[in-house]
């Protein structure tokens, strides 16, 4: 029953995808901004971790303590210093153009600084350790950890959104930014916090990616695409939908790869297109208003 | 009495003497200058070096792509980062039609364009379910799908690609000249196509959609249909251009033909030159080529610079270089705006014997 | 003088909505702004609260000029507006809508408990999504949400819009308690009678200018309708 093993591996892979997708989903939810540099920023985080590990011989997992707060700060400053200015007015072009430009800038900066060589983060034995459930089914410790972290991050974020003052401010601003200002909510600061959180989560995702597999400066856009597919499959406006979307995508890719090695990614794309065609609101999304 | 320039009193309607005018002095100068320039360029094979012709092929094809992207984003509000899909489809359409099917090369280029437009139909149907930034990524995903599918078709060369053989039946120089004229036609054609489209009602509809979509809809503008049509036209344009590009390059590989860099260049050109104007992409292509000739040896730093310039221009000079010029001078080389000319004062009913240019019929 | 609006002009893009409007509101008094549709009443409130992108003239609150102070900071100073159309947040429950009104915790007597005492109709609907209420209840919620900001200056924009007279009356019955808690109230009203009953002084706007002002008790019906409709003497 290799298909069961594939499904399980797919779910574990989906955990990583959900982690990537969380930040994208949050930013869109709060400020309707799609950050095309989202994937590249996760790779920036991976390279920062690499730089730290090169300087200080420590297990890459520990770099979380530095990389996450750092990327939160980067996200806050990025939003406050650049992206907020693209949100003025109803023009759809500036956010796309600026974040696309940012993506190009980041990829090429990384290329210049670190070269195009394939890099990896070595987390030691945890990468290979696995739990053997049966003679055909084994669950890797690290993929399992990734999935658990993804679920934890999503649950934590969901808690923040539903139970805290910050979460209420997020929801209110998402509903009606102008009325939110009347409540004393500072949009510029709130958006920056959202981006900070988004980049903090995508930094963890980048870190885990770097441990799980190799990376180069140009793999960012692929990460963006998978994150985007996870969000759309799961449905806009639902964080748990993003988790589900990630899982579905992971399973689709893994099963597709079983049919033929080149078909994994394509299978994911096709599932995404199918959802777009037959259930545009996504699996857990709110119904799309009539155009 | 009647005749040119004089209106008879009996038939003159009471009402404001207003005329809809489009041409400006700058545009009239531009038209003459443009025709001259095209004539000179068309004679290129007579006076230009082969290397210059190759550069110009690159210039005109990139200009055509930029005009198409501008049509989508600057006028229809559709920001696509998946136009490379049609460049690739044009290239592979050419490959299939000319090599596998043995169709005449130049006809293949045209039919490749139609193939692109055909594929654009289901593409748009899907992609239009997304909006804004998600629409942008969605078009990219779809481009990736096309790339992956074609990479898996071994008759088309699979992942490693094929070389266009149908072209080798022609002598090198003849092929270069023919490709050059084709590229010139495509470049000029794209500019003319954009201009013609925007002069008609479609143009007004597009500008209305761009400015205020819901208001446009309430006035009866079929927003969805209009956007769909523009998307098809852009797909056709990009596919034809893609075919010409690869008629020149000859080696067709999925990674290159479907590379997102095509769209990145389109975006850069349009943003720098000026989104939403026809003059903008022309200026942008010139700037792009100058930058490429001078700076591309700096490798990745060159691209960092391009990206940074695009970001700065988007934020600080939203209407690009042409926007800066047009704001200062009021020029419009491709006037698509309609102006009302005339005094606007109602005329009396009975006695009208005014001299002046005759009414438009 | 708690609020002084001095020769203010406000613009929506190229369109001028207010022309040299001057208004004074003393602390503790209740002022009504009346006028026909499009007279500029809501625009005036928006100018005070900082939502107008382009405005000239001065708005001075408690001696401090507000030029350039962003809306969220004005709330911190105690200027709170109940916007036209209520603008309840659909993603928040009734209770959460109230809580977000206290996003900036300002000292004062109002909290969720006291608001629910003022508007008991909301009490058993605390957990409902904010927009799943009747029009009148939504208006109460919007006012309650504003009170959570412990306003010194409370701006009410057309609270009676779209509501049945009996509901409007019930809402206005809450006014005395709101005023006694320390809020100075400026209300924009379509219902002239209601405005006169609730307010000490009245300004009547016509096409972006002040056409009439005075104590509500001292204005005649003739004066009011002349100013309202723009009849010239």
C-alpha cells in the first residue's frame, strides 16, 4: 500500500506548505496585499540562518531565536517604509509592481552575495530519524516536526485573531479600514505588525525548507506559487483553510510524483486549477460574491 | 447658400457648437515623423549592419510585448505575470506548424498567434476568477502549467528543446532580412493595434473600467467581456511576437521560452516608460535597450538596478518617463483622448451664417 | 471653547464641499447641524475627525490646533465619531464591536457593562455578529462603540437615518446620560424637530456654508425653513 505512505508523506509535506502560506493569507486578509516577494523573503531567512551557522557552529534549529525576531523587524520596516505607500488609492498596480520588483531585487542580491550554489542547512541526525509505523510506512521526525509547528503556528495565530485586542483590530481593519481609524486604530502600524508576523512565519518556513532540502537564491518564486495554491485551494479568509489547502497540495504533489517523477508539481497545479474551476471559493472559503 | 465652411441658416440646429477632436499638433507632427521613421527602418536591410538588424529585431519584438502588457495592465487593469505563456506558445506553435506540419513559415507565425488566442479562452475563464495580486500569481501558475505540459511532450523536444529546422531552408541573409521585416511589422503593428483599439469605443470602455469599474458597469459597459477581449488580443499579440522571437533565436527550450523574465522585461519597460500610454512602452523599450547594452555585463547587479528603478518609478513617478514629459508639455503623439472643441455657447436658431470649418459628418 | 472650526473649506478631490465654515462648540453644550442633503453636514464632521484628505482653515480642539493630526490620534484626544451608516464590523460580535471601540484605552466612565445598561436591547445579543441586528440595534451598537472611547467630544452623524420614529426616540432618550457622563455632543440630523429638541444650539448649513445659527429655542420656523431651503429675503 505505497499510496498510504504517499498520502502520509504528502500530508507532512503539506505542513511545510501551510507554513509558507500562513503569512500570505494573513497579509491578504488584513490589507488585501499580495506580497510577490513572499517566497524570496523565506529564502532570505534561510540564507541568514546559513550565515549564522557558518559563523557560529550551532544546530540550525537554534537560529530560529535570531532569525524570527529579525524577520519580524524586517517585515515591520518593509511594510511601514515601503509597502504602505503602495496601498494609497485603489490602483491595483503599485502593490504588484513593487513587490515583483522587490522579488527581483532580493533574488539577485542573494545571487551576488551567496552565488548560485545549492546550499543546505545541516540539522544533524534529526533529519534522518524516523518513526517506523509498519514495514511500509515510516514517518520522518523532521517532517512531523514541521507539520506540528505549522499547526501550532496556525492555531496560535487563530487565537490571536479571535481572542486578542490585536486580532480584533486586524478583523475590524480588514472589514472597514476607515471605520477602524475612527476607533483609534493606526492602520500604518497595524499593517506593519501584520507583515512582521507574516515574515516571521515565513522565516520559520524558509528555515525548515533549508533543513529539509537544498535551496538557491532563485527558488523563492516556486515557494510563492505553492503558498498561493495552498491559500486558494483552502479558501480565502480562513486560516484553517490554508492548512487544509497546504495538506491537499502536498498530497496531490506526492501522489502525482508517484505516477511519474516529473508530474508531481504539475499534479499540484492541476488540483489548484480544478478548485479554481469548480469551487472558486476554495474548500473552506466563504462564498464569492457575484461579479 | 451652402458649401464647405458655411452652414445654412435653415438647417442649422440650435445647440452648442462643439466638435469631438482627437488629433493634436504634436500628434500630427508625430504621425509624419513616425511614417518617415517606419519607412527608413523598413529599408534597414539596405543600410544597416547584420548585428544592428539583430538588435532591432530584439527591440521591435520587446516593444510589441510591452505594448501588449500595457494594454492589459494599463488599460484593462489586468496585471498579468503570466504573459510568458503566450511567448512560449507562440514559439512552440511555430515549431509545430512549421517543422512538424510543414506549413509556410510566415503563415505559421500568424497561426501561432491564433493558437495563443485560442488557449487564452479557457485561461481567461479560469484566471478571471481571481483578482488583483492573486490574479497575477494565477496567470504565472497557468504559464507554468503550459511549460510543464510541453516539457513532457517529446515530439516537441521535451525538456531539452528543439531547433527550428524549417528556417534552415532559407539562406541566412534572406532569413535575417525576412525576420527583421517581420519583427518591424510586429512592433509597428502592436503600436497601431493598441492605438486603433483605444480610439474606438473599446478604448473609452477600458479607460472607464480603469478609472472606476463599478461606475462603468452601471453605465452598461460590459466589464467582463471587455476585459476578456483585451486578454485575447494581448494573447494573440504575445504569441505572434513569441513566434517571431524564436524565428530569430531558432533554439526553442521550455525553460527559456516560458521564462518569467519575458514578463519581467515587459513590466520594466512599461513601468519606466509610462503605464497606460502608448508612447510609454516605446520610450521604455529604448531605455531598456540602452541599459542592457551598457550595464548587462554587471550580471546580477544590473537586475537589482532594474528592479530598484521599477520600484522607485512606480512609487514616485507613477506615470513613468512619458508621463513626466506629457505633464510638462501636454504632448500626445498617440492621442486617444477625445476633446471637445468649440465655444460651447448655444447658437441661435434662425440666423446662422457662421464661417468656419465644416461639421464632422 | 472645546471645539472651534475656523473658516474651514473641505474638498473631495476637485469638488469643494465646505466654504469658509465656522462653528464653535462650548464644553457641555449640545449642538446640532442641520441642512438639506448635500449641504455639507457629514463633511463637516469628517473634517473635525480628520477623514478629509484636503482641507484648509483651522480646527482647534481644547486650544490645540488639529492640522495634520491623524484620525486615530484625534480619538486619543477624545474626539469620537459615530459614522453615517453605522459601519458596524461584520467580522466582530456585538461585544467585540464594543471592545474595539476601546482599542485605545482612554480613562472614563464607559465600559461594556455600562453601555449594555444604557442599551439593554443589546445585552442578550452580545455574541451575535455585529451586523445581525435590526437597524435600531445597530445604531445603538454604533453609539455604544463610540462611547467605549470615553469621548470628550462625541460626533453623531445622522443617527436617525432609516429608522422608525419610535426607535429614534428611544435612541435620543439615551442622550441625557451620555451628556451627563461628560461628553459634549455635536449631532448631524435630518430630522429638524428632533435636532431642535435635543440641542441647545443649531447651525443650519446650505450648500457648504452656514446659513443660520442660534439657540434652538430662539429660532422661528420661518427662519429655519428659509435657511434650510435657501430662500433669499
